[in-house]
C-alpha cells in the first residue's frame, strides 16, 4: 500500500509508473494553476516545474489553494513547493520565479516536458507558450478566462477553434490563425462574464506582496477557477496515461 493505492486501482500500475516518470510544467500558480498543481501531485506526477513571479497576497485567500494567512508575502512558487513536498516528498519540484514572456522563453527547454499547462493570464504569454509547444511537439492545454464568472458547471474542454462566448478564446483564435497553428486544447467557459457590482479600489499593492499594475483585477471566487484547474489536471493525467488506459 502507498499514497497512490486508490488511484492505482483505477489506472493500473503501468499508468502510475508513467505518471511517476512524467515531467509537467505549469505556467501560472494562481487560482486556476494552483489547483492544477495540487491535482497533478496528488495523482502521482513525479516531476513538476512551477513558473510564476507573483507573491501570495491577502486578496488571494478567497480562491487560491496555496494562499493562507501564513503564506502571505511568500513567493507563490515557494509556497507551492512546500505544499507539494508535504503531499509527496518524492516529487521533484523545479521552481522558476519568472514572469513568462517571449523575452524569457530562452530560460526554458520545452523539449524536456511531457506536458505544458498554460494557466497564465496574459495573451502574449499564452501565445508564446503555444508557439513553443508547437515547435517542440510538446502537448499543451490552455486555460481561457475564469474571472468575473459564477457558474462552475459551464466549463468545457474543446479545441480553440470550436469555442464560443469566451472573449479570450476569440483573441487567441485570431492570433493562432495568423501563426498557422491549427489546434489547441483548451478549457473554457460558456458563461458570459458578469458586470462587477462594485468598483472598489482593491489594490493588493498596499500589502507589498504583488508586482505593480500588471493587469486589471477581476472578480473571482472559490469555486470557478478551482474547477477550471481541476479539469486541466484531469486532461493532463488522461492524456499522459492514455495508452495504458486504452489497452495500447
């Protein structure tokens, strides 16, 4: 018996060995990516790269699994690393305190990854990740917009060119067509974004724990980004173990 015994009853030993040998890179360790990391580690992924340059701040407490009062002010990759090793001390964690852009692409060897998870929230970064994954032939799954939404049942897994409603997916479709990228697996919501009820000056700069003025602050909650993150993880695990689960 081991900590993955119940998972092995569903997947089988060969699939669990494959997960243990897999290396997955998760770009963005926030409300979505944090839950992806959590599920991947609890599923037996043996090596995981964490890419994020943010620190945990007070406003993360409502939705991010790594955010507690004791982790406020910590680098997110450090908080996530500690949590991962507490769950599975045998997991190899490679933290990168980096904001991913086209300018920081050179820091990563995308051929080393069995799978890439895009859970970042800048369009330029997302496009660059897809381009690099395409160039290296590395599987990738991308999260579309999860902010300003309330319905966790509205998420779907689809190819980017089959998505509807999501404004971020529309922008991504246009950009990927221009680059002749023919497909991209995404998790997206068919729910229209809400109009925020308050225009409060919510600025986590006052807690001295977040990079300045990177993007607008959306509304969010505990149950929408977490579901998106868990779906991402489920797709990664399914794809990595597919040959064993299908009897191939």
